[in-house]
C-alpha cells in the first residue's frame, strides 16, 4: 500500500512517501525558506560575460546564473522570467533556465517548436508511438511536450485535459510576467507531480490519533536511521555512507555474514543485497553529484556483470535515476545523479561547532 503522510506542523512541511510502511522518500520544505526548484521567478539581469554566462538577481543573497544560448539576447537591467533548476548552495547561487517548463502528472509542456519526447521508461514501441501522435495532435503551435512515465496507457481525454491546463498555465504566466515586479514568483512547482500514484493521503490537519502523525507511522525513527553512517543488510553485511566535499563515498562490507558455502558466494550475495539497499538510500537521502561505491572485490567477470546489471536496474527505477559511469576490476563503481534538492543530511544536520565541520550534529 502506498501512502503520502503530510505533516504541516512546526517550521517545515514534511511529506513522506511510504510503501507498505517503509519510508521511500521524504520531502522537507521549510516555511521560511524552502526549495524553489521548479519555480518561475521574474529576475533582473545583472551581468553578461563574454562567454554568454549570465548572472541574474532573483531576490536571494547570491545572484543566480545560467548559460545564454546564441539566439537569445539580453541586456543588463532587463526583467526576464526564468525557472530555477537547482537551489543555491553555500558556494554559489541558484542555477537557472530560460526555458519555462510546466509540469503535470503525465506531461511537461514548454514553449518550443513542436518537439515531442517520451519517457525512456515507457519501453513498449506501440505505446510510445501512440503517445507521440496523440501529443502532436493536442499541442497548439509554438509548444513542445515531454510525456512522463505515468502517461503510459493514459486515455486520450485525460491527456488532452492536462495538456490544455498546462498550456493555459504557460500563457497566463507569460502575461503576468509582462507587468510583474522584480523577484515575483510567477509559478510554483509542486512535488506532488513527481510522486507515484498513492492509495491514501493523510495530513496532520485531519489527523485525529493520540500520537504525532510521523510517530504513528514510524516515520521519525526511519528518518533518524537515514542519517546513520552504517546501514545493515539482510544478510548481516553493511554499507557505510560518507558524504565528502567532492563526492559521496559508499563502502560495502561483509560484516557479520560469513556465508554458508564459499567466499565467492558470500561476496556476491553481500554485493547484490548492497546494490538494492544503496539505491534505496540514495533516493531516501536524496544524494546527488558524483557517487563512488566500493563493492567487495570479485574475481569472476560473470559475478561483476551480474552485480552491475542488478545495480543498474535498481538505479534506473528511482524517481530521479542515477547513471553508472563505469566499474573497475577492483569493484569501484562511479555514478552520477542530478541534483534537485538539498540532501537529507544538510536539511536536518549542521556542522559541529566543536570540530569545525569534520563532524555534524542534529539541528
């Protein structure tokens, strides 16, 4: 059973996605300054470099930035509606895009030249062709569209209704932008468009239990575990997760698992279980950027191939998938994952004042 549990109490709105009681993803938006990824804001052009690198003031402490296409001209002081691709970090401002995308459950619509894209996760060729033709017939001139994974097998009527709504949203936003003041948020993205279909939604405003909402569904405990350095595997092995400045380092260990037959079987079983758990933890902890996974060394090429295939399947199944760059003979796997929001540990922890940042303490 899939549930969304939404806790609106306290300084942040916390949205937990549970599958059969297990925490799959957690979204935390602080009311006094949460994520603005996906929002469309009326920015002010501050500086344009010869390399066509543009700095834009969106009302934050640091100017945001984007790369300017060759056929796109701006000048300093100009107002421009832009969309936030990545939140600002401690080192640099938000990353922007001049292409304004409006996201629905089944489609993403944006101004363009009629291009139609279909999610790679929709594998059936006949269905991909149907969706492409359907979207082409529904899109007005001057718009492009991406069909998302949930669009598979959608009815003509439902897709038509959503595309019509998204196109209208785009036109309304562009009209408002013509007379909007600087830094006005013209469009707010919603995380609910990215979440899977659920069987039940429970909110704190309608919760009548005798426990706090997240305690009643065992979410607080699972969040705490997601901040631990070590994660135990079903077989008795464990993985260690260490964020660093340059990348995320994940190490796999056999731990208490001695195996029943031989060392090769022990290592393969541990690595395969680790592949599943690591993908889950990357998604739950919202880890991104470059990630290095040190699997236990395997001598046989067949074992390495089996592990890599299994790991690839798990990573591709995530809402924000990760891409494997390669695997060395020693079992080091390098992967990359697109960043949208801050990782869980940055949202819930801060640098320890005693060790000056080499450790962390709970906020």
